[in-house]
C-alpha cells in the first residue's frame, strides 16, 4: 500500500525555469510533510517541510505547497540550477506515529 | 556531512549468509531509524529505536533484527540472506522520537550473490 505516491519518476527542465516535483498521499492522518534531496552515493538530505496547518512554506528558491483537500503536495524550485539535479523524495508523517513514509522519488535533471 | 556514520559502505556476500550493518547517530540524537532502498524504489521504513528501546516497526522481515546500544549506536542484522535483500540500507537519526527532520547517513550498499 503506497501511501505516498510520486507519479513522475523523472523531470527535465531548462536552467532558470521552474521545476515542480509533486506527490499525492492517501493517509488522512498525515499532518507533516517534508521534501528530501538525494545526490548519487549520498544519503537523502532535508530540504523543506510543511505542517498541515499551513498551505505554503518558502525557503529561498524552494517553496512547498500543500493542498489538503486534494491530498497533494508540490515543491517549486525557481529558478532551477544545474546543481539542483538530484532525486527528490516526498515524505509524510502523522503526529500520532513516529516514522516517515517516503515516496519513490522524482529524478530531476536541470539542463544548462 | 550529516554527522551520521554508517559502516561498511559496501558489502558483497553470498545467499544464506549473515551480515551486520552499523550506524552511529549524530551526537546527541536519541532516535535511530533504518530504511531500505531497493533498485528504483522509495525508502522503505524498517525499524526505529529511541534511547535504546524499539519505538516503531515497519516492513522488517523476521530474518532481520536491530538493536540500539547504550552508547546510542545501532546495528541492523540481516540473516539467511536472499538475492532480493540486495539494496541500499540507510540509517537516520533525529533528536526526538517525533519525526521531523531526519539526518541520513550515506548508506550501506549490500550485494547478495
């Protein structure tokens, strides 16, 4: 049962444009959402998070949007840079639980 | 550098064998999590320990076991290995047992031949 789904396995954008990895979730108990970035041969690193009491959180070039009614999460990266090329994982947790549930990842390639 | 150390980085072994993966969490972090990433798959949660006690269990096989020691390092034991156990095994740590931001190690890549 895939509770967090990233339906786009890959994404390719031009440098300077906007990149939008996204994910859908099914568990209505999830109330905290995170994005992780992973480079080859490295562990995932935390990028940005959002609580379910908000619908937007911004940190520099990265903004996460949460649509609770649609159970949809998106990450906006603008402007995209070649160094942003990585796999982006969406993750979610419930305050009643202790584990993060990850999606399968979206591989982003930013073309110079 | 996340501050989480995993050893070994690479391990090649045969079916039926047993291996131990080791994780040292960030200084001061009490929670340790183990995740498995198979080829082109997401990170599958295996198990979590908090200050030496098992806190949560995910899709961990009975052939796998883990523990967290008094110095807070953790070991993941994989036994009777099968070809399908080949994967990247990540350890992560956090300061509390309520998951927020996890800090991941670089992973241990296990290849079962």
